[in-house]
């Protein structure tokens, strides 16, 4: 009986401790109730702008493009469109944040956008379309960004699909690539003064007469593809021909991506074609494609981007 006071005191102490623990777990009786979760930065809306130029001069369907190619021929623009995917902005620490691309008639849910720099008027009448789109729109987490990277092309997972059954902008018939139901990743067409001539070849049987075309085409897309997507087969292409671009310095608010036709045609005589389709349609043996692919920073044999895109001269950053 002498031990009862001590037992009672211990019991009271234990019960008090349990009560404190319960109160703490419920947020009562302590400062933890005032601790809040870190706030996330508000999403930041961005618009990456594009413009077509020839050197320092803007390119449009309303005026001729001066002195293109090794023959310095004046040309008219006929078409100027390309797909862009895998867009990310670069932070100062070197990390990349994917752009959450909005969805509309120019931007697909698979984060693919169609840039269209022609308006179907003037020299582009009959080949182009009235609608234009010169930007990629979306959001990134709030913060500062110093660079950008992107791919000119359509990812394989959505490239080989039925154009007619696809959502915009993958439904563009003008950008359809007949091989394996793919797309033209880039479509740039010009009409040089005097047209494009293919010289006669007396060594063929029978001899090939001289032929000509009004248009010099630049069509970039995957080649060497096997597999029929219409029957559910997986399509594999020997040459992807998707151009990876990365710019370490880019201010999304004050700068834009310029697509320069001068370096694209610099080493090409746009008035003469030596074989294959007129111009370059991504064929490995096409005589006109070697110079074009070098300017684009693509390896013609493998279809891969050379040196991380640092060798290309067609895309550059400029002021808005």
C-alpha cells in the first residue's frame, strides 16, 4: 500500500505524455500548425517567335528574294513551312524545362507545331495557304530562362499516321510525305529567275533530253522507311532526318528564331539540277542534297544531326 502514491504519479505522467502526443499529431498545442508547404511558381506563358529572312532582308510572298545560290539568282518564294517538336527552355544552371505546348489548329496534343511563313498570296498563290503561324505558344514554370532547344521534325510515334484522320496541324495535305504515310518536316520552295534546267545526257539509253522545272524544291523528311502503318506495322526509317537545334543564348521576350535562306542555298546553283527530283527531296544519291544537308547540319548518309546542331547555318537567333 505504501507504493500507491508513486504508481499514481507515474500513471499521471504517462497519460499526460500520451495526451501531448495526440495533440501534436492533430496539430494542436505546437508551432507546426503554422508551417506551410513551399509555394510553386506560377506558370509563365511564353511565345517563341520565328521569321524567314535572306541575310538581313525579310522573306515573304509579296516580293522577290534577291541573289540566292551560287548563281546569285533572284527568286520568288513559293512555300515556306516546317514542323517543330520537343521544345524546351534552358535555365541558367543548364537544366532544360519542356514547354507545355497549348493545343490549337497549329499545335498538336503530341507537342508538335507547324510554323507557316507563307500566306498564299503573291508568288505563293496556288501553292500556299492563307493562314500563317509564326510562333510556338505554351507555358513553363515561372523563372528565368537563358536558352532554347527544339527539333525540326515530327516524332516517329505520330509521323507515320493517316494525314486525313489526324488532328491539326498533322492533317496538312501540303505537308504529307507519300512514303510510309509520313510528313515533310520542312518544305521550302522557290522559283529562280529562268527556272531550273536539267542538262541533256547523251550517255543514257536512249539519250535523255534537256528538261526543266519552274520550282527548286527543298523537302526534308525521313527516308529509307519500311513497314506499313496502315496494317499496324511499326515503321522504321534508315534516315530520320530530324534536325536537333540548341541555342545557349536566347531571350524569349526580346529575340526570335530566324530561318535564313541565304546559307541554305549558298552552295547550290538553283538554276541547274543534275539528277533526282528537281531540287532536294532528302534522297541520299540526289546531287543537290549534299550541299543542302550540310547547311542544315544533317548527315546525308545517316540522317542524324551533326555535332549537336552546332554545324548548321540556317537557323539563328536575332532580335524581334
